[in-house]
């Protein structure tokens, strides 16, 4: 038998709006209308402001560790906008806040989470998402399971799950990809390749040239897009969702973007990455190019920008007031959500959490009466 | 003698052992250029190079699984798992392989590795950055489980662990990382695995604890009346446990309170109470008491101090135990 090639593949990269705000009109066809871009850009400005204020809250001791989303808003907004609000379901990590807000999550809940309050994860019934996921690379399996349920029940719904470049090193990622493709579930795997996993750059994290090509090993279509370009992100996600909804199975999207801030407020990226690299990517900031685009269309101006910034300030002030106005939870809440029904021994722990160290029955001989009240 | 905090003492132990033994390699997420998220491995990559201080892919099962292979092949891996909450993906490799190889092969293949893991709450961290899973691994035969609470002990115990022929989990209480400094000898010394430390001698009651709660217990002792004489034991090694030090003390005092951050049910307090009951039954003046975390998920940080055994709860337990 002569040698032959049994598999060959290429990975496409899609960019529609370049860093100078120039649009590829033919690729842009049937993507976002000018009005939609203006709406999404306004969102970008508002949520960028929230992100910056959240950073300051941490610095002034009003919030715990916070991972900034700065620079990755186009990836979140373009993909989130492609998913059908109220129908599709988002399974996020922690760098796509804007997508969750588009789908109706109250923004103060994200702050509440990082303020060390589980109520930030208490997603209302009418919002289709799971909360922020802390263990890296795990949530894509849940997304696959949710999509599987939709398939079993023949519901025309899809799931979009978000994760980072680093997350694709975890075993669970590969298991999710394999389950999703073999079961042909309606799930979009949206990888925000922001070039870094804390201090580990993409080329140390993986030897593959693109993240997207990992999909090919699972027989799943994989595409790379400019993640700072809402047109490309929207198009790739919408196409993937259209196919998934028609029973075409999952898609992997690699959004090439950049973490403009430190990993979290607990990190200092100057220790491990070149400021020149950050400067180069700052020029590719999605805010710059989408504004240029809108200006070229006569849909944006300095005056309009100032108005939106003032609006952002008002909205964000309100969000912070809401988050900070929420009273400290009751200590009993530590216990009350462990099970549907609290087991007796846990109920005793709850009801005596401040008084009972003994854990003994006071009727035991030997316990002095003055201590009997401790039960 | 120079004064070091816990982070610096562990860093020094790693550097000295890498210098002394070229089989030692450090690996994990962000341990290289960044020096670890707590800076425990700071400067090691610059000193020993990227072959021996390795930024791995983000995969805990991979980190522990390949460490097992490195150990099999004659290296002395010292992997880091970034936070105890992320031991999850590594559980299979730790418990089903590292812990079992000696038994499985009747001693033909052994796994000398030391897994370093920051542990415990009290630092305002997000979810899965504040847990205390020491009992889980103590319940997994074949693993040694260590948790020093002071810079001196940390250096000596880490050196002992790296030189130990069996897999060790070396838990580092985050709350203590930078909380204080003490004198740490620059030279080589070991603090043997399996030896508890009597932090302060006393006659009335024994308090057994380990990790960050050693300092909560010390704070509690300050709040007790002067005529209450507490013997405070820092367990240091969770498994194998120094039952002699505990039982000797309880035979003397007749009373004991165990304090730990981990949940109560099937926590190490249950084991310690049983050991005491088995070995000191006729000496006991009161039931052994536990001040522990609750049988719940570790709460997010707004409520973490309600969960952790802070000194008021410890004081109360000691008083009740004494009054019994
Ligand atoms: C299982 C697990 N291991 C380690 C960590 C600690 N950690 C938090 S974020 C992070 C890097 C994540 O990188 P990436 O997936 O690229 O996402 P990014 O933060 O860049 O958005 C690490 C190692 C974690 N949260 N979960
Ligand atoms: Mg990343």
C-alpha cells in the first residue's frame, strides 16, 4: 500500500473590522446593522467603565479580588448578541460580563460575587446563564450537558460556553469537546484566547499554533476570529448557532484577543510580560476601532461619546450603590443552602453555631447545670 | 540568625535542596518567571533555569501525573497546586496512583514527591481558594499529610518531605504566609515528619490544632484567665499522626479541645477524639470537644469569619471543657 494523506485541514481566520476601523463590506453583509453596532458600542463603553470602577473598588478595600475584562468586551458582546436572549443559554467563566448583562443578568450581581457574597450567583429564573465559574476548564462539560438536554427534548435552543486559552489544557475541556461532538449537541465552545493564563503565555501553554485547531481532533469545526472585532465574533457565533439549531452539532470558536489588565487585582503582570506587547495590543483595543467605524458612518462624535460616558457613570454609580447597599448575609445562610432540606445534625450546628462547642447532650451526667443553656 | 516569614522559609528550603540535590525539580502553574501566585518560588527559575523550575500547562492532573512519572524515573519532583481547591482534577493521580504504587508493586516502584499546596481560609479569597481538605488525603492510605504553621517548621518539614521516600502533601496555611517572621537557621536541618510540637506546656487542658488555627488558639489563650494552664499542641503532621504526644498530654490534663478549620463530620478532630478515647479513657475528666468549621461548603468571604474557628469560640470550648 502506498503512503497517502488521510487527513488534512486548515484553520480560517476571520477579521471584518480591522484595528483602524475599516470594514470589509462584503464579509460584513448580513452581520450587524449600524444601529446594532452603535448599541453594542455603547454597551462596551458602559461595561468598560464598570470594569475600571470595580478595579478601584478593590484597591480601596471595598471589594475582593476582581478579574478585569478590559480589552475583551468585543468578544463578549459580539458572541452574546448572536445568542438569542431568553432562549439560548450562556455558561461563562469570568471574562465575559458584558455577554451576561446582554442576556439580562443584573450587573450588581457580578460585583456581589467578587464582594464575597454567594447571592451574586443566585441567577433569577428568567436569566439563562450559570454563575461565574472559578475552577478553570470545568464548566464546558456542564454546557455540553445542558445542550444535550435540549437535544433530547428537541428544543430549538443552544448553549454558548466561555473559557480561556489556559482552560484548554485541562482534561475536562477535552472530555467536553469529545462528548459534544460525538453526541452532536447544540453547543458553541467560545475560547477567549487573551494570550495569557496568569503569567503563562499561549506558546508555553500549548505547542499548537492555534487554539482552534484543537477542535479538529474532535471532528468539530474550528474557526479563529479577531476577537476585538464584533462583526467577526458575531458572524462566527451566529453561524455556529444557526448550524447547531438545525442539528448540525457543536462548533469551536477561538477569539483572538488580549487581556489588557493584570490577570486579577491580586496579580502584577509587569513581572512577566513586556510593556511593549501591552502597548501594541492597546492599539487594537476594541473601543478604538468600533468608535472609528461609527465615526466614519457619522454615527458617533465627541459630543455623543461624552454623553455616553456620562450615562455610563450614572449607570455604574447606581450598580455600585445597589451592590454595596445589600446587607451582609445572615450567618445562617452558611447552612441554609447545603441541601433542599437541612439534615438534623446540620440544623443543630446552625442553631447553635455561636453557643455550642460541646456538641454533647446536656443530660449527660457531669455537665454542670450553668452550662446546660449552651445547647 | 535571619528572620523569615513562611513564604521566605519555604523558598529557602526549596533553593537549598535544589542546590544540594540535582534530582529536585519544581513544577506547576506560574511557578517560574512569576515565582508562584504567592511568590513562594520567587527567584528559583532565575537561579536553576527553566529545566528545573517549570511553568506547566494549566492542568492539575497533568502536574501530578507527570510528577509521578518523574519520580518513577529517579527525579524528586516538587509540584505546586496553586490552591487547595484545585486539587480536584489531581485527585485521581494522587489517590489512585501516587498513594498506591508502593503497595501495588510491593515496593518495586515508589513515588518520592512532595506536592506543595496553599491551604485554608481567612484571606478574603474567592471560592475554592479557602478550603481545608487535609482529612480527605489523610483518609487516603499511602499519602503523608503535613501542615506546618511556622517558618522554622516549614523549612525543616519541607526538607524532610522532599527527602522522604513516599509521596507527601505539604499544605501551606495562606493566612500565615506573611503574618509574622521568626528566626530560621540558614543551614540544613530537618523537622521530622510525624512529630507534633508542644507550643506551650500546661496542666489543666490540652488543645490540639494545626495550621493557621494555632494562632487563633494562642489568641484564645490570651483571653483566658491567668490561672488556666493550657497545653497547646501543634500537630504539624496530620498523617502519620503523633498520637504519643497527644495521649501523653491528655493523660496529664484529662481534658482536650481539638480545633480545625475543616468541616466537623469526619474531620481530623473525630479521629483525634477517638484516639484519645482509646488510649486515655480512664484519664478523661470531660468529653473531648471540637471547635471546627461546619458541615457546609466554605462560605464566600463575607461570612468566612463566621465559619472559621476564631478565638471566642475556642475560649468558650475551653471554659466548658474545664467546667465539665
Ligand atoms: C482548576 C484551576 N486551576 C487553577 C486555577 C487558578 N487560576 C485561575 S485563573 C488561571 C488562569 C486561567 O487562564 P485562561 O484559561 O487563559 O483564562 P484567563 O484568565 O486568561 O481569562 C489560573 C491558573 C483555577 N482557578 N482553577
Ligand atoms: Mg487566557
